[in-house]
C-alpha cells in the first residue's frame, strides 16, 4: 500500500475507535468518519471529515474500517440501509476490527467479496489504553495479499500485527482481553447469559415488579443519521 495519503473511512467512534481514528488523521490520511451519534469534535478539529452515513464513508474511501460493539452493529453498519455496502465499488478494502461472531464474520466477508472488494478480519486486544497509545495487538484473518495491503494502516494503530488465518476469521485465536477467546475453556460469558438477579418486589406483593427493569433504549443507526 502506498505511503501517500489515503482516503480511509472509520465507522464506530467509541472509547477505542476515537483514538484509533485519531492516529490515522495524525499520520496525514484523509479520514471520513461516522458513528452512532455525533462525531467527536476533536477528530473534526484534527482534520477528519464527518459523514452523514456509512454509505457516504464508503463512497469517499478506499479503505473502510468498522469498530463497533457487537455482531448486529457490524451487520447494520455494513448492510443496513445507507450502510457501507451501498457505497462500495470494486477494489475497495473493508477491515472489521470489532468483537463479533466468527460465523457472521465469514458471511460478511463472502458478501463484501461478492461486490468485488477485499475483506480483512482484524480483531484487536489491548483495550482503550492500547488504542490511545497505538499499541494494540491485531490478529488478522484474510488473504496474504489483502493483509499486506492493510498492514501499513494497521501499523498506525497497533504494534503486534499478525495474520493467523488465510480466510476470515481470525476470531478463534483472539485474545480474551476483549470479548474473544483462545479456547472454549477460556470463554467469558456474555452479560445476557449470566444468571439474572430476581426482580424486586413491592412490599406486600409477591409478584416481581417488571417496571423495575428499564427497557433498552433505542439507538441511532450506525449506517445513517
């Protein structure tokens, strides 16, 4: 990959995504940004460009990175209405650095490659400290030539960058420091799978008070405003 400035898209600007995107901007690349809510002011002030949708990010970029919380978020960012897939054209590269299911990762790769684009699975470990210091460990799954194409970009965000699988996914070999595991015996249960404490009851009432459990708030789309 050329050392000249690239057009890079970054979808997902949370506690890790924001400093990761900041490293790309600092390196002189043209970075196009989209997140669920407002793009952080510091990234725009540093030279990043806020986009109205993930599709716009893809249209403006040659390399598109997703760094969102979970499997459904990646699916929405890539294939939802106004998502990344709608803005792709042949030859572009999609890199997913999120913590998601290996089964869906393979399906996402298949769909992106069917559009004539490359796909690299690149989950990370190191937490927000690694993201801020550009010292993340990045384990990649993808074709050797795609890995080499992406390596200069990944090197701006991490220190230990390894290709561990020829095809997506790299996820069975991921470090357990995020939500990934090296073996079934090291798996951390998701919060939704943990035993739930009994719902509280009102004094003198034997039935649980369902109103005590807050409903999950709706969220703005990753793909569009």
